[in-house]
C-alpha cells in the first residue's frame, strides 16, 4: 500500500486536472412513488442523477439486468444512458414524460405516482446535469455508463452524512430546502466522479496516463492553461526530461503525440467558447494565438471535423432574445 506522501504524489496532477470540473444542475425533480410503480428515462445528452430514499427501488439499463438500489444511495449516469427505475423487477415501467410535475420550490418539480402501497413509499430526487467540459474530453469518454454511490461510500467518510442530509431535506418543509438539495446533489455527484477516478477506473487509458508521475504533471499543466502555445520543449521541461525522451514517453503512455493532444484540447476549449460563451470566431482565434481567423478555422476543422462557423451559427440560434455574442 502506498503511504500518504506517495499517494499524494501520484494523485496530485489528476486532482489539479479535476479541480475545474463543475456540474450545472437543471430540471431537479422529486418523485414520491407508492408500490407498484415503474418509470423509464430516455437517453439524453446530459448526465442523470438519482438519490433514493424511503423503500429503495430497482434499476435496469439496456445492457444490464435489474439491480437493487437501497434507500440512502445515489446513482449517476454520466452520459445520460437510457434506464428504468421500479418498485420491483416485475413492475411495468411507464415513460417519465407521462408524469404530471408541479413546481414546489426553488426550481424543483414534484410528482406522485404509483399504486395503493402507501406504506411502501419510495422518494426519488433526480436531476439532469451538464458538465462544463466538452463531450469529447477524455475523462467523460472514459466514464462508465453507471456509477453507484454505495460502492464508494467507505472511501468518502463525508458521503453518509450528505446522504442523510438529503433524506431530511427531501421532506421539503424547511426554508431553503430546494437550494440545499441542489447543492447536496452537486457535491455527491462530484464525489462519485472523484472517487471513480481515484479508486475505481482501472489502470488503462487516459486516467492511467494522468496518474503517471511525469506525464501527469504535463497533463495537469496543459489542462490548467490550454490557451498557452505549448511547445514540446516547454512540456519536456515540465516533466524534467529531454525533448526526445519526453516525446517518446508521452506517445507511449497517452497514445498520441504531445502536439496533437495539445491541439485537440485547445480546439475542444474553442468549441466551448463558441457554443457556451457565444464568442466570435475572430475572438477565439486571437485568444488561442492564431495570426488569422482562417488559420484557426483550418486547424479547428481538422480536429473537430466541422468548421467553427457551424458551432457559431448554433450558438447564435440558441441565444435568447437575439443577444449578441461577446466581442
């Protein structure tokens, strides 16, 4: 087993890279369910989160059989995979879209569904969550379809207390209960991701590369400052290695050259600026240090597969009330 100092040395670069990971909670819902009941949730681009209180329930995904979720647990589907929740495996799930939700407080919607088993009520608190990372970020691509909190609770001493707090707040009879629930859900979802990265995601791929002491420092530096025009020499200096030794090691561990990795990350960041922040193409090009908008557009299309104007047009259509993009 690693001692504390050794563990910190390995995980610190990854911790730095995840420091900026944020979740934006939307469409918070409380479902009070009496047996028998069942709900299906369609696939969606956002992550989906559920916290379970009361009698617990069962979960099914397209490629997995029904599994039991105990009360006080939480699950996160990072890529919004299709799934079903039910009071028992023999219940017939109905689309959640059929439920009639009513606003209760602080942006939380409420519904009551099910049969006559009032003494067997399950309370679900759910949310759709958007990551502040591009959908093609290596971390998001590597996440499993399902993360379940009970598998990690022993590694996160604060989690049981957070889950107990969510159970208490689900009553929604206290001032500010809605705001407390949304914040607790964000913290629990973030804890799930952190614990998966640290303990549960295996020894291959991008996360393993981030754990490598030398390459991890380099990846952390790149992700902290993706707008910097990183040269191979500068990255080799971060790793305290020669240019050739660094380039060889990076390609072996990460699976691509340092230059391509940096360019991919910069273009992913550029796509976020175009869509999320609605920046003009010329502004993004200058921010990334390109001498011309045309040069940036060529690099963007080579990596992303479509010109920046397509994403810029999408952002303009989505802009409320014709709001102008930043200049």
